[in-house]
C-alpha cells in the first residue's frame, strides 16, 4: 500500500503537539508551578488521543485496502470459472438434450 504524502504528517502532527505540550506541563510541574497548568495537561491528552486515533484509522484503512484487492482478485477468478449451465450446453447439442 502506498500512503499519501500527507498521511504521516496528519498522524504525527497531533502526536508531536501533544508531546510538546506534555513536556511543557512536566517542566512547569517539576519547577513547582504545575497547579496552574492543568489545561496544558488536558490539551496534551486530547492531542495524543487524536494522534493515536488517526494512526488506528490508517491501519484500518490499510487492512480494508488489502481486503478489497483480495476480493477483486477472487471475483476475477470466479468470473473465469465455467458455470454449470455452460457445461450442460456444451455436452448436449441443440435439440438433443434432456426434455
């Protein structure tokens, strides 16, 4: 599967923003000023969850793509198989078949 060029950016951008904001909170927390920056922690969690969900959706899209290709291959092979009515017509010439 070939991902578009923007797919890795779309997944990594929210994760990187979430990590950066989380590090900002940790710096403030270690410095003893963490109580006033709880909003940063919440925002970091939101961005991290969105990035993870985008990653999961990408994996699901890849699995669906592979499944679609397999189904198309199976359909192509099945359409090439002779049907039971085709074999009956080939074995009995016109007018000489069973009643």
